[in-house]
C-alpha cells in the first residue's frame, strides 16, 4: 500500500513535464535538488543531533569539483559525479572533527565559519575557481552503453528526469541507512551521548559518518546542479543557501524522513504561489522561519503526528 | 615603517566597529545565552537611520547619533520579544535559527523599502584631514575609535557600578539564582538587547562614512563579530574589545602584506583553530567541565 | 575459579580542582560476586563508578578488567569488553521504543557488518530478528513484554528502572555496575529488585558492583562491601560486620552530631 503510494507520487512527478511548462519544470527540478540537500542535512542535524550551517558549502564543493575537473582534466559527468561526492564527503569528515569536541552554539559557529571560508575561497581564489564570475561547465551530454548512445542529457526535461532518478536512488539509500543499525545509533547519540558510549557505541564514528553522509548528499546535488546550470558562481553557494536548507528541514520537521522532503518542496514552490508578491519571497521566507521555530518547533510533520496521536 | 603605522591606524578604525558590534553580541550571549544572527541588521539599520537623519533631515552629527541610539535600541526591544521571550527552555539552536530568519526578513525588508543602491555618508568632517606623524586620515574616521572608547568605557562603568549593571552581571553568572535574589530577569533581558542593538547601530552609523551602506552589509559584520566574540571568550566584554581591535589590525596587515583576498578569511580560520584548541577564547580562564 | 577477579581497581584517584573526590581506592569484584559500594552522600561513590566505567578519566591508579589493563580505554570500549552499567539518574534513549533501547545495547555483540545491514543481506536480517526475539524474552523476564513497542517515556519510573536492567543484560556483560538501582522505587518494587538482582547473578552468572544507599538492599545482596567516606576507603568486609563497624557508623550518622556538638 505504502509502496504503491510512493510509486504513484514518483510517477506523477515524472509525468509533470508533459503537463506543465518549462518554467515549472525548472522549479520542480530545483525542488528535487533541495530535497537532496535537506535530506542530507537531516542526517546530521535531525537524526544525529549535530547542528550544521554548512550544507551550502558542501553543495558548492560538489559543484566546483566537477567544474574544475572538467576544465583541467576534461573529464565528464560520470567520472566527476563520484569524485564530487567523495570530495564533499571528505570535507564533511573535516568539519566532523570539531563536532567531536564542540556542542550547541560553538558547533553551530564553527560550521558557519567553515561555510564562510568556503564561500570566500570560491570568490577570492580567482586563478583556481574563476572568482566572482565563476566557471562554465559542459552539459552531461549523451549517455552511452557499449558504444551505443542510449539517450542525451541536454534539454531541461532530460535533466529533470535524470535528477528525479538520482534523487529517488539517494532517498532510497538514505531510507535504508536510517532503518539500519547506523540510523538507530545516530538517534542514540542525539538522545544521550554519554549513554550511547556507555552501551558501547562508538560515538566518534557515529558522528563522523553522519557528517560524511550529509556532505556527500550535498556534493551529489552540487555536481548535478553545475551541469544543469552549465556553470557555477560562488553566489550560488552562500550561507543563505545553507540557511534555506535549514529552514526547509525545520519547517518540514527534522528527525523525520518525510519532513525535510515536504519542507523542501513547500519552500521551493512557495514563491510561485505568491503571484505579484514574488519579490517578497525572501522576506516572507525569513518571517516563516521565525514563526515556525517559535510556534512549531517540531515542524509540520511533527505537529501532524502529535495531533494524530491525540485523536487516536 | 610609516606605511606600517598607517595600516595599523586603518586596522584600529575597522577594529573599533568590530568591537562595538561584538560587545553587544557578547552581552546578549553571555547574559541571555542567545546567539543573535540578526545583530548585523542592527548595524545595517543603524547606518540607514543615521544617513537618513543627516542627509534627508539635515541633522547635525550629535543629534543624528542620538537618533541612531534611540532607533537601534527600539529595534533591540522588538528583537528581544521575538528572539528571547518566546524561546526560553529551548535548545541552543532554536534561537540561532530564529535569528537567522529575522536577519533574512530585515535584510529583505530593507531591500524592498530602501532599494539596493548603496549610500555613503558625507559630512563637514569628511574633508578635514588630520595628520598624526606619518598617519593620515579624515577627521571623521579618526573619531570612530574615540567614539568606540567612550561608549565601551561608559558601558563598563555602568556594568561595574550601577544596580542595573550588577543585575546584568548576576544574570550572566546564574539566571535562576539571580531571579531568586530579586533580579527582574525579563527587564534585564530587554535592557541587554536594547544596549546591544544600540551599540551595533552606532557602529553602523560611524562606519557609514567609510564603507557604502546597503542592505546586506550586516552579513559579513555579524559573522566577523562572532569570531571576535569567540576569540574574546563568550560573554567577556573586555575580551571582545581587545579581540575586536586585534581582528581589525590582523585584517589590515593581512591585506597589506599577504594578499587582499585573504583579508576576510583570516578571522574565520583563526576562530576554528581557537575553538578546537582553546574553546574558552584567547582571554578566558580555563574551566573544567564535569 | 576465584583466582582472576573480573574487576580489580588499584589505587584509583581523581581530583576536581583542589578536591580529591576519590583518593587511592582499591577494590576487587570476583566472578559471580556481588560487591557493594556504600558511603554517605558525597563520599565519592558516583565518581568511583564513573572512573570504573570510563565516563571520567582517573588521575592515578590502574583498572584491570578480566585480566587486561583497561585504564586508558574509553567508556565504549569498556562496554564492548563486557562492562554494563545503570545510572543513578535513570538514562534511556527517550525518543526510542523499549525494544529499540535494548537493541542498541546489543549492537556491540552483532556479527553482521554495517554494510550487510544496509543492503539487508539475509544473514543480517536473520540476526536482527533473533536479537529482537532475545529482547522480547528478556522483557518477558521483567514483565515488560507488552510495552516493547511503546516509547520508554511512557513507562513509570519503576518500569524504566527495569528497562535499564534489561538493557544491561542484553549486552551479555561480565560485570554489571548498578548505580543506586533502588533510588525512587516503592518498597514492594525494592523487594522485586532484590529478587531480580539475585536471579541475574544466579541465572546469568554475572558479577555485580552495586552502589547503594538502601542498607536493606546491601545486606540482602552483597557478598562483600566497600565503604567510602570523603573519597577514602574506611572499611571493607562482609555486610553484617561492616554495618556494625564504629568507623562506618560514625561516617554515616556521626558527621551530623559531631558538627552539632561543635556548634
């Protein structure tokens, strides 16, 4: 039943480009990318309880990895994709090290400092990253197997479908991860770290895997974005992107699988519902974030679950 | 050597603005435990208020300064009602996220109402040059460190010798005990936010003659102020004052002798190192967590 | 049999600033033995427990567990070597169910790799199922089977104490350190607790280090008792003798009247 519902939703999303125009398809694709980013953040912040304001930095690291690789080595998407994920994951490991010693405010500030350093490096190190103007990135192009071209990823629609496939695969992997022992251990670390080590869990390893997983997902989204946009600029990966991802996770409900997905879709499509008020988008965004944290700290999903419990 | 002194002076000017922003931030953190990311917006709005008072209403500088103080303090009053009052008994990250939201909202409100075009404050002092040996700068710029020292000195005296100051300090030691001893915690919270906002607003106004004023100037300054707060030790006012000047000087020297591109990065690199190896800050006392 | 003790603490010392919370204390717990650690409030019992389980590093002394020196091992490694503990202030993973709380404590005994569980390899799934079955059995032992799927936060304090004990048992420890397990329990529940701890030793053959305030619990359960006062060991021996020792009596009630006498 549940499987059927999920299949139906995926099928509906996949059919969307036949019904809506190019602009809407683009919005949907953005939503998918944010779903990956918010789900990634949720691993570390929602499940493992280690706050991070650096998801935008890992997103950028993934994107710039593919941009620099294709510029310097001429390698294509299929080589750059795993490399981009690995490089982002490696930086995730690096940021995870402070998290072993710091908590709460201090950890949050370290992740913010890290995000800022990455942004400044992307925008200042002109000879390596292209500075403020960024770098061009080629299209993914034809996908061939045994010498025959299967299909081409160049049009908006093909990018959308490709992103959908990747997003579904990644979400499935995350779901499996959360159902496995490691998911349970993350929750244990979040609930009570002292107790977690008292029952024999290696909390160091647990936190680091959460940081790596979280960063790797952002890296994956970054590589796809770079190719889809045909280029990268530092301003696509500011701390405000990180804040947006945090907002999506919080609004949807952190520590739940579906919450960040709903939050990402909701906040990405919100400006489209504003019509003539679209320029108030970011303003409303901020207001919404304040209201959610203040009134619905457990997010939409958390609130819905609580209401359901009360009535059953 | 002459150039070195000039860089030093420039660093002190910039550093003074860091001090003003960071001291408010560290007060709000030390006393209320709130990590306020909207603090840069006090700076930004203070700058706009000052520029408007001077250019649109033709106010003399001291009067404009008073306007900025009052206006920013009111902003602080409002921010407390949003960021602190409803957030008691929440985990540390709630106030961070909420203040991030407030920062986004305020910045975009400024963008929508004031527009993106940058403004610069020009007054009768802008063109008067002063020379101190080899160091040269407009009088208005030289007044920034002076204003900073007067304000921080006044704040220090207030905290040291008045009833309000003692209440504030007792709160930072232990909120519950302070409440039991008759400190009106709610009022202290409001006063803390108002003082912090006023200092940041004045900093924005003072710097509006040095840097262009536009809606997103608060971003970088609040991040840098956080590095100063950590370097000085969370909640430590004198620490923040020293660290603020140090950061300004370090940035000025980095830009002059290393590379201009490294200027903004250096503080963040230092802060991560400090948090890893000396989490109590450069000037804080080591404490044992049991 | 009794030659190698499960736990041997040699001259443990721990300071907090200028205060010596535990001063040169030694104790040993033999196989299938229940050893009591008692003393008035602030005597250093909890610090001693934290030194043994590894929550706190010791400033001096050595710890031998099952014949190996574990002095420098972090707490999670000590747990893996076979040391379980309960907490004076009840500690459970509050957002997880009763069963999940037990499963987590058994992770360290599971053989399938993390990767196997992620790809849901048959052997990993079977192992998980058998562990769940074991958890249910243990919960039945504590009369908690019907609550297996409930969040632990929905249980009473007494029931949560039992979950803590079940959590320790499922990790198959050689030594179970119980930090004031009777705290907050009603008298009938204390009786039940005494029976259960007896059975834990008799049926599972484990050794127990029991920190306790309730003298009845100590007298009914312990083979040996070590008494701390102000971080120093002031007596040891069998419970009947120790509770009559004038030094111990003085430590427990004397500090009160001595202070009063001085005033």
